[in-house]
C-alpha cells in the first residue's frame, strides 16, 4: 500500500458532523455517534445524540467561541476519545506492551494531512480542558489513535503545587544538593510516569512528541469508538445496577491514579469513555496534577464548573485536598448517573458557584432509589472536605459492594506498585521534533528551488492571511497550476491557554 494512502475504518457507514447550536452556556458541540463505525450489535446503553453542551459539562478553562467549526467545516466532538484495551475483569491480567522508543522524528506535508513519524494527522475530533485532539493514523500497525495537542506554557503554569519526590535510590551530585528541576523538566518527569500507567480503567498513553521551538506537545493515546458513558443532561438516567457497574470501574481507576499520586481534577461523565468490552476508562487526566506525600494541597481552580467542589470555590481557603476534590466530582458524576442532571445548575456561572458553596444537596422528589445510594451520595457530596467520605470508605460502602456480594479488590491487587522513573526514562519521555513551520518552509523552498521566503507572495492581503491562528496557507504546484491548501491545525487554541 502506498504510504500516502490511508485505509478507511472498516465500514461503509459515514460519520456525520451535524451543525451545532450554541449559546452562552455551550462550549464544544455535538456528537453524532462513534468516531469510527461500529457494529449494530453493540451492548445497549445510552445513545449519543446531537445536543448542546451545557454549563454542567463545559470546561471552565475553555472559552473559545462555540460557533467556530473545526477543520474543513467539520465540528469537533465534546469528549476526548482514547481508551485502554483490557477489561478490568480479564484474567489473568496481561503486562502492558512496552513503549517503542525512537529518537528521530520526521514531518511531512502531504496533500490531505500532516504526518509526524508514522502518524498521519487527520481531523480534529475533540477538545477538552487541556487541549485539542486529532485523529491520527499509524501506518506501522494500521491503527487509529487519538493525538492530544497540548500547550507547554499552560502545563508549566499548572505546575504550582508540590511535586513528586525523586526515585528511590537517586543520589545527589557529589558537588552538593541536586539542582532543582525547571518547570519543563518536571513536565517531562510527569510524562515519563504517565507513560508507565497500566490499569484497565485508565487510558493508555502510547508516546509523546515535542516540538522544542514551539509551544506544542503531542500526546498519543489509544482511541475508543464508543464515546462517553453518558451525556448530561438526559431524561434517560441509568438504573442503580447500571450506575453501580460504571461507578465500580470509576472507583478502581481513581484509586489507581491516587495511588500513583495523580489527581484527576476533571471527573465527569464526558471524561468516562466506554471501551468495546463495556467497561469505563478514565480519560483527560492532565500533566502537572501529581503530588508528593499522602495528598495534594491544591491552590488553583480548574475543571468543569458544575463538578467543582465547594472548597475549590472558597474565597478564604488558601489550599484544599486534591483527593477530596476528586471524591466530590465522583459524587456529582454518580448523581448524574441516577438522576440525569447535576445536583446544582444555573445559567450564570457565579450563581452556580454560589449554589455549590451554600445550598444543601437535594435529591429529586420523584427519585426512586435505595437508602444505601442516598447515603453514599450525601456522604460524597458533603461540603466539608474533612468530613467527606474517602476512596477507601467508598470501596466498602454497602451500595458499592451490594452488602458484600460484589467486593472490590484490595488496594494491593488493584494498584500493584508505585511507579518510579529513572533519569534515563525522563530523558526519553518525549521525542523532539523540528518545527512544523520550519520543515514546511524548507520543503517548499526546495520544491521551488529558491532561497527566498516561500510564503512571501506578491499581494499584501495574502501575506496578512498567514497570520491567522492555526492555519498556514500554502501554494502547491499541480497539473492545474497553483492551488491553495489549508494545513490541519496542530496547535492548541489560545482560548485554552
């Protein structure tokens, strides 16, 4: 097969990109179904319908205009599509396939896409609180992946709380104490840890590419076709049994992340993706969310407004527990599972914050749920983080375990061991790539056999168009003469930074 040809997903069913509607409360818009075509015999669950993304699901840090289309007139998906491949109930559990490292990266400007090494970057398929996501096709293994494009500046700004200690056995330089790591070095250390995460309920990071001369960082994740577990709001919430099934998966994944000293900070239904085995995988946990010691003392407020804990909105608290923050968001997520809406809702964000801080949690009058579930919800949504139930206590709660009939595995079995990284692994955590703009310019110069600026064409208005964010207008020679081409946007929106 010619390297310039990309096989389509195995189906003749086209994926539609409907025109979204949006207003003050919406962010990214609509999804018409799976990213790739899927079988008609998939398990029954809540369908993914076209909808407007409400304030409950909108990420607080994303403020880009909701009416902006994605590439080629197509609209982006509101959830991030990547997933691990194993089931939490598979037996025995297989070791994770080691990441293949290479230290040379090539970039090619093709007719319909940009290619980074073996990855052909296709359409933009998602946008979340940490960046944009592109569909990427790997020519080597004939597989589609999700490539998240991040801003290094934004990652470094988030690195404001205590960091993970150095690996055990690490020795200080003989000249004296080790030199403190810079912000970008700490980001690379965290990426090295994320690459070694291996849990059936957590997405798998395949590799990371870095453009040293630009702000871009490219994280390659496994792709999931089924999408988010639920859209909020919905008039078709889950039964208690279905909610318990998904919540147990969420609980296993969060316990593992906390064990590895990672706080998620943006738990919500749209970040819980359903794999082909029917189990939930946690997506969109970002870099710079790691801590040292028993818990993280956070000082900044990030995440989705309707899922933020009261202490994160307090004007008097200087810091707050990261683990308790995740427990609150898990409680809001469970509330969504069984009621189809968030416990606190408002069209105005300041009013929403005030409700979260001051109003008690009220269960719907028509709610027909068990007393055990009511008890768990109220304990997870306790406004006092010191009194809020912990992950360890949730694991043994009567509703989660069906009064002991479905016990969850102990922490030692679920989490295995604490991940540690060596200096060599940190050094190799990312692959450095040349600047896209530089490579494209050099290739164009060679093609034109000219040492002049290939983007400097006669008309002033043409030159001005090159300044548009996320696009670079290229002139390519063909049998029909000169034609323009819009390169895929491979940078993070400034609105997200």
